[in-house]
């Protein structure tokens, strides 16, 4: 045995399970069976376990928030505000934000290595981690498995294997992948069980914790077992559609819960009238539509297959790539949750000849492939990357999923033999379409960033789409409003641009001589526009990127290098997320009101003009929300809020 005790561990566990068996088998949903058993283990032998329900399956959060309530860290009614702005209940649990949450689950498949370290720090105790077949696809888990085996770490893994990820069923698109066989191949003891057989689950989990060293129990079950319309379906990923939840709860007599679901109020951005903006559209979807259009110019399936490869990392619907698969399946590869390998496969395909590869995932996950990006650059590969979910807007999964450090991709040397690396963040659907068409067949690495949220058309002063009748030229900035002789300029891109346009239109309407520049080719310097804005009185950079790594730092440096010294300021992402969706722009301070406040600060405006602006733009509606965003402190560990 790993420890000495007057009673063997197995006897402790059996007694506790007998006492809690009714609760386990009669009162809980299927997916919580292993959780309830592990909770009984924790209570049976508290000195033998690190009593934390570590979980590396991303936004599988119910366990963390439920036990925060059961352990008296917060009231149960607070759970009704999951993912609501300023609720401190984000889509992925965050340490220090939510009372009772003991770790940040972060990105899918990123926690097992951390758990190995916890086990090393607690050599006399068992450390347990919940996992999934999706998280087991990540390369991190292979490294963690090898270390756990080599060091004989007392880590126990409980893997929910439902053969379902966002884009499909691994048994179909990733044949040969088997969680249990893979783990055993690393030398780790592993046992597959029926995830709906409570007796077999208990026996396997008991065996896992009694044996020394790392051990995995792989629980085979369908997605959403017992839920009509969702069982075994990819639609069961993330939040359950309300129609299925109503049917499920109603069939079990939970009428009050059904009534509550039917009457949940919807929230939206209180700022509905963005001056200078048209109808809203989704650039991330237009990316895929435009790729389909480009591929349509190739003459045959064979020509497309030999010249283009499109690889999805289990986010095809989010990145617009689903349209490519449906239209031209001959170029398409479902790569699963394996960003590093998928990107490298793209690079290798377009290593020689006039081939192009297209890679897509979330901007947050760009950080995972930076070494592979360097290798692709050094090998002169041609990859067009689409990173959706850039910035913070509409990001209910919160901080770990923010796409904040896009500029990390611009990591080449100023003078090298490789192709130049290009970073683009288009303003709306029209510019996105023109951009994809313009750069699809270019050489080297090209990164196109889009938001999760829809963004409006940018309109010219005549009220027509600015990027409708427009010829895109790489390396240039667009002066959207104000011409070449303004007192100051806002420089922005992506979803920051339409918010800036709203602010600039309102300021100009009040008599402020201010212009707006769209710096959509974010890592290029347009010397003409740089000279124009550098001669003005002030320059304000507005972005949804991290202010420590974003455009603001580069713009300030570029101005100084050219002996241009306007007053300079930045608005951008600078603190943890606030949960919610539309609330993030206010929370980070790049909403219309925050932008105008910064203009007042930089512009040295006459007090009369300053008062006029505050009266007409900084309305109480926006101020109340922004004050709420600023006022909420982080929750200290172990305290209720």
C-alpha cells in the first residue's frame, strides 16, 4: 500500500459508498456518477486525497460551481446566472474570480501536466483529474502521460469518452484513435468501463485509487445519455438548447424549472445606435464563403485536391470552414483537437510547389502553435490562417479564451530570407471577402483575424459601405473619416473600428476635428498615413488586443522612430474578463463612451467643448454599466460573494 492505516483504503471506500449509495444511484444525472463516487472517496479518506475535482475538459463547469455551492462558498440561486455579465460564473472556471473554485480549468486538454506537478508536491496523497476524449487529443496529454508513468506519480484520470467532439465523432474522422489504447501505449494502466453501469464504474474507480501509480478509467457513454433529441449528437456540446431542456425537465415533472426557462429575459448591448455603421454580419463566416468562391475557380476536383489543403481543428462551424467541407470535401481534412500537428501538416503540404494550405481555429489557440509557426516560416511554407474569436467581444468563456496576443505571430526577423509574415484584422464582411480573395494565393504565412461577434458594415459619409466599391492594397491604412488635416486621429481595426467610428462621428457632429484610420494590415507601416497622423496633435489607438502586446506599443514606437511626437494614448484589453458577452467592451474600456473620454484627455479640449461632449455622449445608461464593470472586485479564495 502507498500508506499505512489501521483500516485499508478499500474498506474506507466501501463503507462510505454504502452510506451514500442511494444518493449516487437515485438522485444524480448520468454524467455525475463518477463525480459522486469520487466525492465519497474524498469524504471516506480525506487525508489520502487532494480533495480537488481537477478537470481538463474545458467548459465542463457544472462540477466546480455545484461544489462551490455545496461547500457553502456561494448561494445556490447564483447558479442561475451562469455566464451572465459580472456574475463571476464564466464558461471556464477561473481561480480568484469565483468563490469556491480551486483552479482555472483553462483551455481544453491543458491541465494534466499541472496535475502531475500537484502530485509531485503531494507525494503521500492521490490526485484525481477528470478528462475527456476531446481533451485527450491534445498533445499536452501525451507528454503528461509519459511523465506520470516515468515518475510513478499517483495521478488518477477519469475520462468521459463519448466519441463526440464539436465537429463530429472521432471514431469516424480520426480512425485509430482510442483513448484507452493510447494511454496503455504510454505504459499507463487503463481500464474501459460502461459509463452507465454504476457498479462497474465504482469497481474501476476503486481499483484505480487503491493501486499505486498513475491509472486511468475510461468511461464509455453517449453524449447526453437519456436526453431525447441530443443523445449521441454533437448538438449536446456546450449549453443544451432550451427546447430540449424544457422537454427533458418537463417529462420529469420539474414544471417550475420549465417555467423559469421559458421566461429567462434576454440582454443586449444598451448601445444600439452606432453612427456610421450599417447592418451586422459575421466576418468569420464570410472567410469560409470566400474560400469556397476562390476554390470554385479551379477547374476540377483533382486540381483542387493537388493544390489546396484545408485543415479543421474541431471548430469548423466557428471558423467558417464547414462551408468548405460541404462544398469541396476533396480538399478538406478533419484534424480533431490537435492544433500543433494540424498546423504543421498544413505547412508541410504547402512546403514545395504552388500549393496553399488553410488552417483555422480560435485566436486564443494561436499561442499553442507559435513554435510550429516559426518552423513553417523557416521552411518558406504557404499557410493562410484564420483565427476567429479574436479579442474579447461576445466571449462568454472568458479570459482563457480571449484572443489577446495575435501579434505573437509576427515573430520573424526584419531582414530574413523567408517570406514576409502578414497579419490582417478586417473591419467588416466586405473587407474580409476582398482580403481573402487578395491574399489566398500569396506566398508565406498570412494570418486573418475575426471576432466571434457580428460587426456592422463600415459606411462612408454618403452612407454606403466603405468597403463595397473598394480596391484592397496590402500595406496601406485607410483614412475612413476626416481626411488628412485633423487635429487628432483614432487608429483602430477589427471590432474596435466600428466603436471608434461611432465615437468619431458623434465627436465631429459636436465640432471636434478628429479623424479615423483603419489599420487592417496590422503589422505593416503605411509611411504616408504615419506622417499624416504623426503631424497631428494626438493619436489614440483603440483595439481589443492586449495592451501589453498589441498595436498600441508598435504604433508608439513607430511614431518615435520617425521623430513624430503627437500626444499618444491607448484603449484596449487590460484586465480579466467580466463574463457575459457584449459587456466585455465596456469592461475593458473600448466602448464609445470610454473612447470619447480618452479623446477629451488627449485633445486638451476647451472646457465648454468637454462639457458638451459629456452631456451628449456619456449618457447615464453607459456610465452605470461601466461603473458596475469597474466596481466588482475579485473574490478572495474561500470566501462567499
